[in-house]
C-alpha cells in the first residue's frame, strides 16, 4: 500500500522542493561568500588540535543548552568591545549562523497574519523565514540614509489602525543586504525613537559589522536602546566561513526564555570549540587581513562597473559588507536574465525581486557580490555582464 502524503501535511507548510546542487557561475556575483582563498586552514587546524587536547572529553557529553560556554563568553567580550553591547554570557544563545536565531525569534513572536516591517529591499533569507511563519510583511521606504523614520512612523501607525500592531521592525543597519548602506547613528536613534513611541521592538541583524573597509564604526542600535527592547543577532559566517556557520542571539530575558523553548537544533560543540579557540588567537588579525582583500575586490567591481556600464545604470558604493546594489532603467525587467547569464556567459547575479517583501518589486534592480572572485575575474565578469545586458536591451552602452 502506498500512502498519499498529500492528505497528511500540516497546514501552511511551503513546498520548497528537493534541493539540487547550487548552480554557480565562474564569475559568481550571486552569493555572498567571504574570500575563499583566505580561509585560515592551518590556524583553524592548530586551534582545533589545541581545543581537542584540552577538552576532547567534553564532546562525550551534551553542551550547555544555550551553546558552548567559552564561545558565549567570547561573544560577550566581543560585543562589549566592538558593538558597545554589554550583556552577560547567560543572555547569549548560539545558533547556526544568524538565520537560525532569526528563525527562532520568528517562531516565538510571529503568528499567521502578524505584521513585520522591513526595508523595501532586504535579505531574502529573512523574508523567506517571515513568509514561512505567515507574517504580513510590510516595508517602509528609504532615502539615501536608509529607512526613513517618517515612513516607518506612518507604516506602524497604519498597521495599528488596522488592529495589527507590528511584532517587530527588522533592520540590517550596517552594510545592509542587498543595498549596502549603513545607517548613521542619528538615523538609528530616530528609528529607535519611532519604535519606542509605539512599543514595537527592533530585530537588529548585525552580521556584517566586522566587514568594514572604510570610515568609522557606527554603534549598534542595541547600544542606543535604554529600554532593553532590541533583539540582536550576529554571525561568524562572513568573517570565518559559511561552512563553519555559527551565530548568536541576545534579547530581553522573556524572549530568550521563549526561544529556548523552541530551540530544537543543538549547535555543533566540535565546531564551537574550534571557533572559540581560533577567535581568541587569530580572529582580529584575520578580519583585518580579509578586509584588506575584500576592499580591493570591492574597488575592482566599482571600477569595472564605471568602465563598462557608464551612465546606463546606478549603483551603491558601500563602505563595507559584500554587496553592491545596481539600479537599471525603471522599464527594464531583469527577471529570467540571471538564468540566461549563467547559461550564456557564466556570470551569476540575483534579481532585485529576490529581496522585495512582495516578491514582485525591484524588477530593474540586481544585487552583485564581490567576495568570491579575484580582482581580475571581477573585471572580466562585469565586462561580460555589461555586454550581455546590452545585447538583451537592458542597457545602452
């Protein structure tokens, strides 16, 4: 007898489909990787060996429910030093990258139909998580400085008038994905004031804060919040490697208690031991090194865009992170061109619709990532992309 599982699935479960291997172009501007050639293999092996020599027996027992305690201690120290966030180790929960903590927050706060406010274009992974939890995703428009406080005030007010007070505002305030901007301290304070006015928390995703190439650091929104109403997540994925995906969450105690009630996946103690030892010995110097490498890559892409696209498009010029956001003529629709570009010129990019809450806006935008390829490859890939767009009628050069 063959069961018909179609009649047995829980309501609201999206059909993701079985995953096929990720298609990647030789010139891979689609996915945000840190520079692969700079992965510190020798140092990671050294630190893993030291950790096993001292603490191998710890692998025979389950770790602390919130994750490896020494790594949480390191995160507490790092947040205080680098992001002006002073939280004890008891208020830190480890996760698989930043996406896992965001998913846990959504599980405990978002029910079907609940409003969550984001930027007009924002990280697609979080949008998918919000959709999976049934959120009514709304956006507030931005100006050159990022999300507009007046627009946020209007969006929250409108939602409350509909008896749907937003559950939170999701912000990537530093090197926003995909748009690349960084909110000034004044803008952060203004947005925080708006949310406090209405009693709406902020979920601050700060996973790119270490990837600064120019300019001065801007303090976290969490630090500006005197009411302990900001939920904060960060990650090691973009400064060590996505394959060693570890992230962390801190939040008001009530939220953390609920998060621990839905946290089903344990974090690899093996990986956490290696990351903790590596972070203490080498992470600061590694960040300095990869930021120099990725600054050159960013500059290579910006230069290539200027040489090949000229005035036919506009693009961001970020001080850090891994993304450049390009705007083509408003009449252009790039949907489907990404698949053709992979097939015809071996170049990968993502269309702007991947980052819009409605999944439809942004047809004339693309996101370009510069972390994976070497500078000469970036130059060649952007040249190919410009010629491809020209032949497709998307730009005039």
